[in-house]
C-alpha cells in the first residue's frame, strides 16, 4: 500500500481516537457535575429545614448548597457548549472552589454544634415539657435542675424546655447545651433538628470531596475541543496521486502532502 495512503489512514485513526476520548471526557464531566448538583440541592434542602426548625437556633449549612449548585449548573451548561466552553467551565471551577471551602467550614461548624450544644437525653427520657398558649403570654415554670437547684424559668409560647439542662440564671449550661427551643410545634422537633444537622454535615463532607473531583475533571476538560484544529490546506486530504505522478516525486515529497495529525499525540511521521 502506498505510504501516502498509510499516512492518511494513520491520521484518520488518530482523529477517531481523539474524538472518542473527547466524548468520554465530556460524559464523565457531565456525570460528576450532575452528581455535585444533586448533592448541593440536598444540602440546600436539609440546611433550610434545619435553620427554620426553631427560632433561637440558626445554622448556615445551606450556604455551600447555593454556591456549589450555581457552580455545577454552570459546569453542566459549559460542558455542552463549543464556542464559550472554556470561559464557562473556568467560572464553574471558581464557584466550585469557593463552595468546597464553604462546605468544609459548615461541616465542621454544624457537626460541632450538633455534638456539643444539643443534648437529646432528656428528650428521649421524656423529661422535657412543651408549652403552648394561644394568648402568647410568657409562663414562669418552677424548674429543678440536674444539680438539685430549684429556680424559675420564664418560657415563651410554643417552646420546648428541659429543666435538666437549665443552669439557673443562665441561658446555657456550662457545657454549652441549649435548654429551650422556641417556636417549635413539639419537643419532637428538637429530634428532627438534631438529625437534620447531622444530615447536612454528612452532605457537606460528601460535597467537599466531590467538589474537588469535579473541579479536577472540569479542569482537564476545559481545553479539549471536539475536533482537531484545522492547520492544513484543504487539498491535503485529497485522494493520493496516480502511480506515474508518484514515480516522479522525490521521497521527501510524501511528507509535504501528508495530512496534519490531531494534537496530543506522540506519533512521529518520520
């Protein structure tokens, strides 16, 4: 087979391999970015549910969900673009990077808060009471604390309070735990709040590692194009010359008429 035809077939095979590699990387980028988007939506849902469960406890575990959700949304759009693909993916990587840092911080803060400031033992033991009044008046409750000290506790309407966790004269005990939860429907909401905080913490940890992987995948994909850049003359891929024409050509002329190979290859035409 003539060397021109071999070179042409060789370049065609390399182009097919390059396009196949582009499709695989595109599919991988969309997959990990979509997973990050789903995790960010779950973080947003669980974080908002936790921060609105009670009035006197506000957590910030849903902020990474907003940042990562927007970054992954840009990544999904950028993976389908051709013209502005690089700019869109760079913006996506920047937002995902900020979201990764925010998810790590929120995972630490919410995890420490749930472990240190919420004690469910009195709730499970049934030693917490729920006060609800249609008149919204405060109520003075006589409490006997765990240290056998008696004092009065003023509670608002729709409040779950635990005298075992109350340190007379202080809103929090020396261990830092909360003894009352305002604007709740029952003491069972405290249990829901505890589980929501841990769920948001676990999701933030997952988002931290998944965000790093997604940023790395998008970083390798942002410079790839679906086809090799056209640096040859239009007639470079023409049909090989007739035998009598090839006989008059010098050996070096075959390299001048060979088609351009796609980038990112380690092949040498010599």
